[in-house]
C-alpha cells in the first residue's frame, strides 16, 4: 500500500521552484524547524534563512531558502520564499565565494560596511553550502 502524500509548492517572486507530491517536509521556521506529514493541522508561519528538507517517494532533496512564509492546509504545503534554490541548482564555487566575500566584509569593520546586509549574505551563503553538503 502506498504511503499518503501531500502537495508541496515552493514559489519565489521569480519562479515556481518545485511542485509535486511528497511524503514529508521540514522547513526552517523562525522559532525552530517545523515538519509536516500529510493531513497536518492548518498552520501559517514565518521562515528564516535556512534549508528545507523534502522527502519524495524515492528520494530526498534539500532547498536553500532565504526567508518567507509557509502555509499548511488540506494536505497542501505552500512555501512562499524570497529566494529558493534546490540542491541540484547550487554552484558550490559561487556559494563559497559569496561566503568568503561576506566574511571579508564583516572582518574589515570599516564604517561604510552595512553589517546587517553582510550578515544576511553570510547566512544565505552558508544555507546554500549546507543544502549541498
């Protein structure tokens, strides 16, 4: 007998990153990780920069996201993210270069550096690297 599934949609302002039936989803909520099985109770939550884990019928993959919202209802999980990249789309060298640039900006401690922006860039790069590790 096949296990129950739920519909997952991952959408950014630019594109639909993923749409399909999955067994299990874990998202990086602002208060901690949230996991969803089919028939989960309705929920809306903000998301932070981090890595989603998605379990399909025969494989598991990760998605690096940079914040947004998740809505769960009627065995449907909808993720509205600022940005989202599946693990098979991430360029390791580019992510490592972005991490190094952000670390250099933070280490420089010059008055013209936007510290919050550099910290967010570092978190996004680290999430991308975590998704492909």
